[in-house]
């Protein structure tokens, strides 16, 4: 089915929550109000004319500093400086977060792309893990790397990073840590032992080391 | 099932038949260093005796956040990171990335380059499937096929070394073409000789040694059945999906590159030895795909056109106009997709990788429940996961 027709079917169902459709770029996509995305996905899956039974991909995006003019002048991400210290910046992140759902139908053999955008201070999207089971891990990944929260997700924990990791690395304002679990990450040469042997001062109260006495008898 | 429900269920309480002796569920760590988990994967199992009640995969031990690196290096520099995703078939990973990038760039690729890409991708797929057969046999206690499969894989690595210069990680494809042309020293005829040998002799060997071995079948038939609805719902792709009887292959159903020009079939699981979607079906799909890869390679090499093999000069830094696109290819493990957002510069604004092993592994949370621990090993082997791709 044509991309435009799919959008019109969805717009009939969603009303004002269908925010727009664009087929100017390489790939056509539809924008949906974030609070009704789970409902939209359920419709896309269950409607007989659409039957999107597979979620190919769910991508979280940090839109902070995206160059709207297409000149390649987006905000630079922060890495490590030449002296090995984490780079810092005065830039205050303010862009939205986005989630993109790429759908495919095995029976109708058509694709569709749905996007949502949420503001940075309220980064929460309804979960679609009940619609497609595969969304479970994709959403956990988006939470882990971008810090987008998915309401109604059965098990929203970090998936790739450690449970107690601080921050979300794919955010544009993420600052690299200078150490992790007492292991310095600040670009020290590999030759340096990160765990130097502590200097042991001999205890004067002990005359001789214990445990070396010969056993009698 | 939640742990609390299991603990209070009737079947559970009934086992305390010896007065004063209580039994309880055992939490067992399988991995991260375990020969049957095919990499640094850790499975937290909740078991009652030999039966698995709950399985929770824990991954991330190989996480490098390659998607963050993609935002810091330019498009061509990132090809080398795609090699490290599925390190058993890096050519298909290269192919996935350059295909997605060319879609965003709207870049045409010379026909000769596409033919070479298809040949090396299929060789890579064969190498990956050979490893899958070998290690699967090993998991099931069959040592000999491992040596046979690695012997043939060695030939593939030699062939790919001659065309790309690398044995395992190639960095061979570039946006707009491939890095080097086909070597002049009979490379093409050597490839034809090799696939003829595989088709005529080696596949029969594998089938006699492993596929139709009575013990092997007895171990795998009717084990860990994934039905088609579950497979699609969990986003399974590749041999896992086809093993469940769903005839879907990106090369046929969502054609990229020049696959529509070639004549080949999609093998699916048919439940010959048990139920459709059991471990043996998933295994057998891979064996039959090796045969189809041979067919594709033969056609691609026999019709290899003359002409340029690069559309963009190798030294040139590529830029992609602003836009976003999702593109997928059929890698050895399944549907490998890239969602690239370009902002007009030399670097991707966002590059999300949808890796097939990541989605295939998730189905284990459902299918693994109720299996014996030894059958769980069969399930992992039949899913054929690569941890470099899951953790990225």
C-alpha cells in the first residue's frame, strides 16, 4: 500500500493526534503525538488493511543541536581532550528526544515509519512492548543509552551498560567519565598500572615474620 | 511466570515429599565464560533440578558504544567498526552499512562493484554458517564436524584475504564501491573451484557426518520449537525465522544491491524430523543456505561485468545530505539494519544499528522456559548468536 494511504488510514483513526506526514526525504515518515503512540501502533498492527506485524527497528534519538539547514553544523559530541581529560562544554542541551518506529508487514509486504518527539525535561513515551514483544529490549536499549523512559514497560532496566552506570552515553551533552570503578579512563598510557602496589612500611613491633617457625616434634 | 508464582505453585510444593527436607529453585549462572554461550554472554537461570524455569540473558560485556563513535568519526572511518559487529561474517556487516549510507546519500554504485560485493558477502555468509554448523555440532558433542568445517572456512578466509588483504576483519567496502578490484591471479576461477567442491562433495560430507546423524537428530528434533507468530512477534529474522517456516529473506522480499537479478531459493524449515521450528530445522536451513550461496556466487561471477569498481575516489571524504533512512540487508544471522540520520556533514548525526542477534536472542526468554539445561544449550547453538553484534 502507498505510504500516503497508510498515513490517511492512521489519521482517520487518530484524528488530531496524527501530526503530519512527510515524503520529501529519502524515506516517508509520519509524526504522531507521543501520548497516543501505543494506540497508533496497536491500530497499525491489528488493522487488516495494514497488518504491521513486525517492528523492524526502534531508534531513540537526541535531537539536541541538529542542524536544521543541513549544513553539517550540528553540535559536536564530547570526547577526551589530548591530555586525556574529559572534554567539557558550556553548551546547554535543550533539543527534544525522538523515537522512530520502523515497521514491516509480512503479509502485505509494505513498510512504514512513525516518529514521535518529546521534550527534554519530560522524556517519556508510552511503551509498545505489549504490541510487539521485540520492543521490550529495543526500549530498554533506548532507556539505557539515551535515558528515554517508556511508560508501562514491564522491565525498564539498563541492558548494555552496568546497572549503576551514571548518565546516558548517546545524549549529546554526555561527558565521558574520567574513571570507572576506580579504574582511570582518562587516556593514561597502557604501561601505567592503574592499581599501583601500596608501599608497605614494616611494623617495628614485630620482631620477625610469623609463621616461619620450624615445627617441633 | 513470576518467581513468586513458581515457588508457590502446586507442582513445586509436591516435590517436598521427604518430611523435613525442603527443596527450592536454584539460581545458576551460565557464563560469561562458558563454552556453550558462544561468546561473553551470561545467562541467569532459575532451575528446578534440570528444568529451566526462567532464563534472563545478561549482556554488555563487549559493549563499546559504537553508535557513539559513529557520531564522532566520519562516514568512511566508521566502516571499520562494522567489521567488529558480526566478526564471523564482516562482509555482510560492511554491506549493510554502505547500503544504508548510499541510500541516504542517494549514491549510485557501479554494477561491477555490486557483483563483487555480492560474491564476498555470500562467501562471508558461508564462512559464518560453517562456524554455526561446527560449533553447533560441538555443543551437541560431535567433535569431528568442527575440523571439517574449519578446514573449508580456512579456504574462504584465504580467498577473502587475496581480495581484501585481511583474514578476519576486512574493511573492504567503501561508500560507492569496493576498496580493491578482483585480483588478476585467477581469483574468480579459484572461487568457482571452491564452490564446486562444496556443492559436490562437502555438503554431502556434512550431511552424512552431522545433519542426518541419528544421535544428532534425536538430540534436536522437537526441541525448543519457535512457532511462526512468536518468531515474528519477537523480531526474529534470518535462519531462525525461516526455520519456523516463514519464507522471508531480505534478499528476495526487500531486494537490495543486485540480488533480484540472481536465481536462488529460500530454504525454510519443514519439520522433516519433528515439528516445524525446532532446533534441527534451524540448523538445516543453514546447511541449505550454503548451497544457495554457492548458486548466487556462481551466477555473480559468471556475469561479472567490466567497468569501474568505485564511484567515489577513495581519498575523497564523503558527505551525506540531510535526511534519514532505515535500510536493511540479510546478513548471515538475519536482518541487519541501519537507521542513519545525516545532517549534511561528514559525520552521522545518529546511526542506530538493528542487529539480528540482539532480536533473535530475546526469544530465548520465552522459548527457553521449561527446557532442560542441556536443551537450552541446543537452543543457543541453533540461534547462532554473535556477541559482538549484540553488545555493539
